[in-house]
C-alpha cells in the first residue's frame, strides 16, 4: 500500500454534530486482516481490492 498523505479530517454532518462514528474510532489490524470497530467489534471479512492511480480496477 502506498500512502500519499494523511487522511483528511472528518467533516461530515454527523461528526460536526457529535453523532455517529468518526474514522478515529476504527483501527485496521493489517497482520490480522481485520478492522476493529468502535466498541471492540472486529470485522470477519477481508479481501484485497486493487486500483490504479487513475481510479480503474
């Protein structure tokens, strides 16, 4: 994975109003191939999706 810059700030309405979840509440476990959601819930599916820089697959 190539990271081109920091993730942008969450500017969604829910974030501004203090509702819902923000991206900061999620953690990616690259070695375990899962995501950990707020509240400690862990994803159970993982797959690779490759995209070219121009957005095509």
